C-alpha cells in the first residue's frame, strides 16, 4: 500500500511506530548534514527528517534532489520532534526516514502552494488543479461537501426523496437565455440545458412522489457577477398537498439546522416582509437586516419650499448613517462622487449633519430651516451624530440608488459582519411585471406561479395588481432561495399563458405536456430552490462563490484551464448539420 497513515494523522501516541506516508513536498530545508521536508496531503502536513548519520546514504542523497510539489512515498519511524510546532496537528512528532520513493517529479509551480500565495486570480484559475492544493480552496470544497451532506441528511429525515431529472430538455422562451445543444440524430433540432428542473418536479408531484429534492446542476446563459456562474447548483425541492405556510416552516427548519450544525449559530426568528414593504424600507427585494438605516420618505416634509430638485421628484427619500456627522466636507464630496458613478447613477445628493448639540447643518440651508430639518431627522430616525443622505427622482431608480448607498455605508462602517446571520422571508411579490420594450407582461418568477387566490378576479381587469403566491428567503442581503405555490389547474394555467402573450397554439407547443398532465389529477403543490453555491459561500463567511466551486468559469464564462468554449472541427459541424456564417 502507498500509505499506512495520512499526513495529518500522526500524534505523540504513534512514537516508535514504523509508518508509510505519501504526499506532495511542501517545503525543503537542507542544512547539509540534515534535511527537513514537509510532506502534505489533503489531511495535513508532517515533517520528515533525513539525517546523514541515521538515514541510509542512498536515501539521503535522493532527498537532496527533492523539489516543491514532488510526489513522494516515505517509510520511517515516528520520533519526538525536538522543536515542536503548535501551529500544526502533527507538530509534536516527525518521521525519521529510512526509505524514499519519488513517485513523480514536478516542475516549479507558477505560484506558491501556500495559504498566502503570490498567484493572481487569472493565473490560479489557469492552474486550478494546483490552486486546489492550497488550504483556503481545499477547505472551501470540504466545507461545501459538509453543507451538502447536512442538506441531504435533513431532507431525507423529513421524508424527501432525491430524484434525478433530465439535462437534455426543451428550450422555452421565458426566463434567461438557454444553453442549447444540437441533436445529431434530429437534424436542425436542439436540446436545451435546464435553467431549473421546474416542470419535471411538478410532473413528479403529479406522479405522486409527494416530497422531492435534488442537488442539481443548472445552466443560464447570462452575464456574470461575483455570485453568478453559467453553470450553478440548486437545492431543488417540491412538495404536494401544501400551502405557503407549510413550505416556509419546512425550509425555515432546514436553514435553522444548517446554521446550527455548520456554523454553531442558533436562529429563532425568521421575520416576514412583503415585497412592497421591502422596496419602501430598503429599496430592494432582498434587504440586509443585520443593520438599520431604513429609508425615510420625505415628500411630505420636503416638497413645500422653493427647492425645484425635490419638488420635481417623484420620490424624495433618505437614510440616517450612524455616527457619520463627523465626516468632513471632503469626505462628503467623495460620497457624492460615489453615488454619481455610472454604476449607481444618481445626479447628486443632499445631506444633513445632525450635530451633537441638537442643531442641524445641511447642503440646502438656503431653502430649509431647522424646523424642516428636524422633521427630516424624525422621518429617517436620525439621532445626534448621524448624517442624513437624501436622494430624489424617479421612484424605482432612486430606491435602487439609495439601496446601493445604504450597503456601501454599511460596508464602510463594518456593519456587514460575516459571522452574523439575519434571515428574512419576502412574500407577496407581484405576479407580473410590465416590459416597456416588448409591451407585454412577463412573469416575475416563472409562468407556473399561482396568483394569490384572493387576487384571481384581477387577472383580466388589473393584472399588474395581482400578487403571486411566491416567497424568497433572504440571508444577509442575498437571496438564497425562492419558490412559490404552483398552478395545478389547466384552465388557470391557460389564463396565465394568455396574460404572458402566448397564443393557445404556442402554449400547447411549449407546455402542452404539462397542461395535459394537469388533467390526470394534479395535486396542489409548491416548492422552493436554494442557490447552493451562494448559500455555501454565505455560510462560509464569503461574498463570492468561485472558491466554493471546484472548477469555476471566469467573468467571460470561460474555463481558462481547459480553454473552453472552443471551436469544433468541420467534420463535427457537418455531423450536427450546422453551418457557420463567419
């Protein structure tokens, strides 16, 4: 066998035992008459010692040829280490080597395989197999595994069964762009890779599976960000004979279990907030509630004077930044420049300093008196020492801009702590949203989401006012899961497709299989999908998901390690009946 123990296993209790280890050379320290080598595997590091007096001469000479990342096997005796290392688990012992086998040599790595590496992100992505040897990446992947096992164990104990669904499916016009796959055997026709197993999990409910889950790979051909990849993983779940309250309770339980078992954090409350309130108080539908700075709407107390900027605005709204009244004019000017960046898009910012003596100093003192500013302070919840930041303009735009500013200020003030967790359910989303370009409604979630029963009557008369029987689970300002109660009635599903601009023929061609299934006894059902990559990153105290994915893509959707996507040869194109117009 290649090894009797791993490189992280040996302790003082193993002293005087003969052992065999195998791994990679982390470091070599050659003192001439004595050589120390750190050998590493997934489990840890063990120090080897080659002694000119105690090690066979041929083994000692071979040790002199070792370099970083050589793959070796050694046999020797566990001895007590003279200079102990409390920073590693094996720091009380070392191996006096009697035999050394070089299993494979190694080129000098393009970056150091250490926790603090000298390799930039692009370089590490190109040599990802080397990056995985580093503890931060290795530990992230081990962490991901532990979360996945905890999810599987919890859902299995709750009566869910894991069922695999197809990867080669049919392209649909709703949602993000599909990745398409040409079919060699069906000329001119294409599969699509699934954006989610949505229709299949609904069909499983029609099939009586009752409680389904799957940790499944999904695909979306969309622009990338730090928390997005073209292929990503979901914890996909569906249940039959449930209402919204049942689903919220079950997945509160899963989230509570993960926080307790993975992070040792007990969470009691999962507050709920309507979509409308989330937009009004925080400017987005996934608010971070670890800190305050709720929006204060100021139209009533700011549009009564001769300040045209506010008077012409659809919404005047502000936040109180705690302790920021001490900002200098130069610091505030930098903040104004920050909100005027193209990424935020504000035209400017009004500010009010709430002084410790109870007085106010603003950038609009020419138009507003102390009594006015006191009302602004009351509306935003500002206290002495706070800075009120105010934006104005179109309601939707200004809310998004102030939301960005709120998150930026929380980051600067150290309020977004990775070891604090604040879950939140956002409910009562609009069922539909109007698209100005296409001049038609689109489903805010997907076309299979059921309207709230009490809003059924508005589907034809006021479709924009219909609320969805949908819910998102937010954690620390990130949407980690979302779902809905589904439509299970063919007639209601047909009405929904009509609202979305499908002709009866188009609906039949795209989703006839699902509507036909509804005619054979479809139970009431609903579900939820967690973004697994994002959930793991947040539980791991990180904002980005790449280090929790073994082989991620870069910002252009490329795998720079294997150089994909890539061209295929003419013969393959011919087999697939594809002609390129280049």
